[in-house]
């Protein structure tokens, strides 16, 4: 295998390089494996990030080196890479990237972007979230507790007239996500999600916490609602994670929750899964609801 080559995707020419560099050392997955993965997964991933700004989590030397987050589009990105200038909170503007094609996804992966984090609002309605995200972060390894928490969120969101979805994060826990009609402010959604978490903590004080400080969690599950804010992100569906084994953030059906671990799906088995069943989040946006307060 050559260590660099030129490929054509969507009418764009991309030179990909360092193909034999090992990105996941224990499994032996190389940069070529990562590029192949993102080329194949593009039809699924693109559906879920359409019109959403992306924060890039880059690991140019693989997962054993410290990665870095990049929000601003570098000057050297080619002009065909889609981008949008947006307002930040401190009267600054910033140009962030969008992924609208297989070519742009593969170009970014070639830049060492292993993990893609997506905004919770679209560029058309940047101030109005089109989804709610709860991150269930365990202090230990008790999957039954995590699943109990996920089902509690499912019930409470359904009680508010929303349609909850569940995914593995490819890291330690699960995300519970509900699509919204984008007409509420981030402030309102942040307050709503905080209230839900406070309700659950008051019902189950020995099991759940909203304390960010890990020392204060004392084995409880951290209910993270904080990403429901302007400019915050959550890991994109079908993004790789920078963890050994190359786990993938994977949408699930609710009935799969009881038998699916947070890092169950990887580069090795995700396409076996997708050959057997459709994307469980295929109708995600069609399920968007207005919030009943």
C-alpha cells in the first residue's frame, strides 16, 4: 500500500496521506481504516449532521497522543468545504465547518478528525435547538443503573409530548435525544432539561446526581443536561470515538437497550449491523415535536 494517494469524491480531488499510520494501536487500525470507515458510513452520518455546524476533535497522530478540539475553519481548507460564519457570545464571530458530502467528511478525516461533534441547532435557526440531549455518564460500570436512568428519561420525555431516542455514545454511557420543532430558545430548553434532571435526582438521590465535580458523585450516574446551550455540541451519530477498539456512537432501538453496551459497535461490526437493519433513527427529524411545558 502506498502511504499517500489521490482520490476523487463528489467531483473533488483529495490527496490522502500517512495511510499506514496506526491510529488505534491495540486493534491495529490505521488511518486508511479510518478513511475507509468514513467513506462507507457517509450516507448514514450525513443524514444526522445536515445543516449542523461541526466541532472537530482531531488526533493527527492517533489516539495515543493528546487530541485537540478545533472550532474555527483553518485557512488552508479548500473553498469547496462548506462553512458558516456565526456569532459567538462575546461579540466575536467565528467560521465553523459543515459536512455536506462524502468528500468533505473524508477530507476532514484525512486531517485527523476522528470524532465529529454536532451543534444542537441548524444554521437556518441557529438560536433555536432542534433537539434535546441528555448524556448519562456513569461513575462505575453498572449498566443496569444506566439503563434504568435511560428508561426514566424516556418516560418523562414522553410525558412532555416528546419522542425520545437512545444511542450508545461509543464512550462510557448513553445519550437520550429528543427532536424538537426549532422554535424554542436555548435558554428555555436549558431550563427545561435542568428541571427534568433535578426532578430525577430528587426522586432517586442515591442513584443520580447533577454534580459536575467527580469527587462529589460518589458512584452515582451524572445526568448531564449542560450541552443544551447555544454553541454546545454532542457527538454525531456514527462518529468514531478516540477509544481503543474504535467504538462508534450508534443509534439504537429502545428494545436493544437492555442488550447493547456503550462501546458495543466498532469499525469491525457496524456494517454487519447496518446490513441487517435500517438506521433506527431514520425518522428522527420527522418525530420533532413542540415542547409542552
